[in-house]
């Protein structure tokens, strides 16, 4: 009888905790000039020690905006014995949330789409924190309470016909015990190794920051080599290639197991969106999440 009671209590305790399934990991870079804006990302997603290098992290919205995301690409939380204010199942998929945000946006501007996405994501993240607790949710998103994830939306400003971009940073508020967001422009100050004002986010950006600072011997050597390879190209094209190379540098030198694969990128100009993603990302394949194995 005592053994039966012990087993029953143990099973009750196990069933009381939610089951979590999560995949993510990314490095994201965006550059913007007066004529174009580029979003570049790696192709690796991982979960439970397994990885896949064929994911499509960047998508176009309505043929007018580009969306990139750094953080959990997808997660599911199943909570069999959940409190009344927590759903039995919580589902998150970054692409679906971005598409829904674009559908809701009125008018369909870059900033309004970013705002709608922020509302959708914050609601889901807040419910997830209730379900699993802040410690587990922060660990699930990368372990940084001030940077749970980052979304980037770029497009053409309707009034000025110039490129614009907005980033949405999600963080955990200890005072509110919930998720919160901040919307900001993606233009960054230029630096010795970065005349393009590149915006970056991800699970590891130490290599990118070293390159942008242009201070170390390794960084100056790499920048010299890269500048020689793009000599003769115009500033707008260099800005595109710089975003791609920053992601490549992070993939090749960071040794972060959550970053890898080939670099996908999209470029927005007044003529539309140029898609430089891998073949499987074209058409319906872009929404098929790569399965870590």
C-alpha cells in the first residue's frame, strides 16, 4: 500500500510538469543603405542535441516585407494538469506568427507589422512563462533574460520610398514576471570594421562584434582580405555582401554548435525582393521546418 501510494505520488508529480519540445538557434545580420536592405541568416536549427542545416529562416511577407528571426523557431508546451489561466497546449512557430502579423496589420507597413508580431509573440511567451516558469523558458530561448529572441522586419517606407527596418527585442521582466518587448530601428552606428552600420542578433555574435570593432589583429586581417575581394564594387553591393560575410565569419569561427549550414539572404530594393536562399526555401518549402536528426 505504501509502495502504491509512493508510485501514485511520483506519477502525479511527473504529469504535473509540462512537456516541452523546442528547436532554434540562429545568427542574424541586417544591413541597410539608402537603396537596399539585406537580411542574412545561417541555416541551422537544433534541439535535444540534434541539428539540421537546411532550415529556411527568412521569409517574404506579401512580396513587400522581409522577416528574419533569432530565437526559438518553434516550440510546443503540453500541460496535462494546467492551471485555469494556462492553456493545455501552447504552440509557437515564428513564420506563422509573422504571416499572421502581416495579415492583421492595417496599414500593412513595416512598423505596424512589427507591432502586431510583438503583440502575438509577447502573449504566447507570457503564457509559456506561466506554464513552465521563467527559469525554464529563459533556458529554452537561449539563457539570456534580456534577449529572449529578436525579430527583424524590413520594407520600403510608403512615404519616402526608402528602405526601413525595425527590430523587436523580447525580454523577461522580473518585476512583471512576464515577457515584454521593445521595437527599435535597425540602423546602427558605423564602426572601424563596419562602415555599413550592420545590425546583428543571435545565440552567439562575439565574432561579428570582433570584426565590427576592427581592433584585433585577426579582425583587421580578415577585413583586409574581404575588402580586397570586393574592391571595385559599389557601396550598395558591398553592404549586401558584408551582411552575408558577417554570418559566414560567425559560422566558421564561433564554434557555437547552434550556428551552421549555408547563409541564406534576401535583398529588398525599390524593384522588389531578390531571393538568395537555398533552392528548398523557394515556394512551399520555406515553411517546412528542417527536422534535427
